[in-house]
C-alpha cells in the first residue's frame, strides 16, 4: 500500500461482501516489511473444504507458489487454511526461502490441527529480498478469527494498490442459495499467464475439487486471462477458489457440466470479471480504463493475440494517456501481432464508436475531434474488425502514465 491518491477509476465504495459459511479469517500487522499497517491475512476453512488453484507459469516461481503447487497435488484438493503476506514475495530466495515457507505452513498447520498439505501459501511484494519468517510466526500466536470484515482482509494483501478489491454474488443450485465472495490484489506486474497476482474466491457450495478446477479455469479465461496492465507476469500469481460446503442444501454435484450449475457458473464468471476489471482500474498510475475488442479474426486465439498486442503497446497506451486518438499506432500494433493476414484494407477500426479506418486508410468522413472527445474521458473503447473470420476477444487494460514510472522507479526505496 502506498501514499498515492486513490485511483480515479476506483469504485465508489467497497461492495457489500457477504460472509461465506465455513470461512473465517484473521488480519494482523506482522511488521515483515511495512510498519503501522496490516500485512498478513490468514483464512481458516471448515473441515471438508476443497480447493482448486491456478498458479503462475513463470519459470521463476516464488517459494509460496512451489509449496502450494505441491500441497494441492498431495492433498487432492483438501484445504483447511490459506496464509497471505504482503511486502515480501519470497521469490528467488533460494533454499532459505523454501525453508521459510515450510516453517510457516508447519506452524499454521499445528495451530489448526491439520496436515501441512491442507495449507496454501501466497505472497506479494519485493522479489529477491531475503524472507525472515520470524515476524509472521510471532504474529500467528495473536490472531483472532471472524467471518466478517472483508475490506480489512482485502487491504491486508495490498502493495502498490490504491483501493481494496472485492466482489460478492448470490447464486442458486437446485433452487438453494449459495454465496460467492472474492478479494484480489494487483496493480503492477499484471499480464497473467493464469490469473492475476493474487485472487481468492470463496463459496459455500458443496463442490469437489475436480469440478471446481473446471469451473475456475473456464471463468479465468474470460476474466483474469483477459487483462493486462504492463505486460509483465508475476513470480507469485495465484488464483485460489475454495468451496466449503457449509450450510449448503443442494444435492451433490459430480460434474462441471451439470446443468444445475448454470446459474452458479454465470455468477462466478461475473464476479471474476468484476475483480479482474477492478485490478485494471487500479493499475499503477492508471487514469483511464480501456477495452480493446477485436472481431473478425480467423479464430479466438488470433483475436486475443491481436487485442493483447494493442493493449500492451507502449505507444498506444501513452497516446491514450495523452488523450490522443493516434489510430496509426493501433493499426501498427495489430499489424505486428503475427495473427493477421496481409489484406489490411479489410480492417475497420472505431474509437468510442466513431468510425475511423476503412479500406486501408482513414474514412473520408472521419473527424478526429469526435474521437478526441472520447479519448478525453475515463472509459476508452477501441474496436477493430479484421474481416477474416468469426474469432473475437476483448482485453481490458489501462493507460501508461508518468506515475507508473515513478512508482516502479521507487518501489524498493
């Protein structure tokens, strides 16, 4: 968490996040790196809870990622607790970092009487900083668990974020209500190869780990896999979903394609899109929220590649920051994506609904002042039709401002 003003793209308030039966959490200030603020979140789950997770694909994963990957495999998805610390990612810290992660898991498992395989760890913060587990271990002795207080839980995992991120939904399975509530953090180093930096979703639905895994992967593809802030992937990315089954009155679910999950699936996807878009709205230095939609690609994969190339172009992002409808930069980015054909005369580009390019160049009736009015706003829409097929995709991003450079130039100081 930093002293920067709250992002102008932030929601007006933290949502009315509903408690999830079977989930309790504790928040504390360990002093691991920060002073005078909460930096530790521990979630405790009822017996019988199951989990699915997506972790960074980076070949330099942090020690918590390595631990959680092994624990998920060893437990078959069983989970009793999650520990998250902010300020030190415990990444690229060698055997000492892995030993520190093990010590945290062992201490937490002893306190709640479970196996270390039923613990998950996550961390966010500086990479390569030696990780001393002592402050966190000492803090475990004074944790107090409760089922409410989501804003404080979301704040505890913040680093350069300017506002806490949360969302909540009610869904029905077999006509019986279940709760879905999630929190997330992510401000910079956001180009997920799985999810985002850290995101945690909890439900009291009674769902086995294999069903959760399928649901989570599908929803992630339409949410966290469709965002980018700066094109960088974290060493610490984790998206975790926990189903407690507590107070759930629906009949057992054994398959992810069970039609009784249709509403739950829709609500889960909506919640995760909400969280993912909030992450972009809190992008480091962000002043504008940008939706890049590509249609008419040869397939969905090509559409996503073109959209991401546009969304991650420094030239496009800085033009957006300056309110400049520099459509040439958008076309140039699409042209170098490697996912388009040779006939750019078929492309049609619009900015904020204003038709800009058609037939290989600017439309005769294009008036730049109309596009400029749209670019002066907070919500930017770019749409490119390639005229090659039925593939389409939308990627959400933000502009690139001087503040992004300032934040990352001073991050370790």
